[in-house]
């Protein structure tokens, strides 16, 4: 494997922010270790330096605000987890979204008579 294929190369700042958001949502509920905190601080540092600089070069003010909201959410995660509490939420569209922020729809499954076991909706 060559060195260029080994690491993820984002095309622009939004692509890099999506990747960091995906990584953050993967480890947000993991047990707290020193390696995880180092990794987390490294991601915050990348957001603060490289990605913020790329967003400023692209001259999109909304993206700069998104970088700021991501940094704030990640720092809040750090303080919540260091205090021993659970982080009830995830990062979506570069901002914190609480677990109970969206309505939960109930689904009733009704199997109609017939040979197939597919679920019908009883219209």
C-alpha cells in the first residue's frame, strides 16, 4: 500500500468536516482512555488549524460557523465525559443533536392474510 493511498485525502473543508463528524460519532460512546482523549484533541486541533484555514480560503462564511459549532460540540463532549456523565446525543450537520430532539414514530406491523410474509400497511 502506497503512502498516498494509506491516508484519507479530503477534497475540501466540508469533506474533511464530514469525515471528522463520522469519526466522532463512532467513538463518542466508547470508554474513556488516554489514547481516546489524545485522538479527540488531535481532531479538535485539526479543526482549529487546517480545516478552519481551508474554510477561510474557500470564503464560505457558513462553513466557518460550522467549524466553530463542531469545535464547541467536541469540547462540550470532552467536559461531559471527563465529569463521568454520558453524552446523550450525536453530531449531525456539524452540530450537536440530542437523542430526544427528534420525534419517534411508532410502527405497527400487520401481516395480511396470504402466502407471503410481507408486511402490509392496511390502507
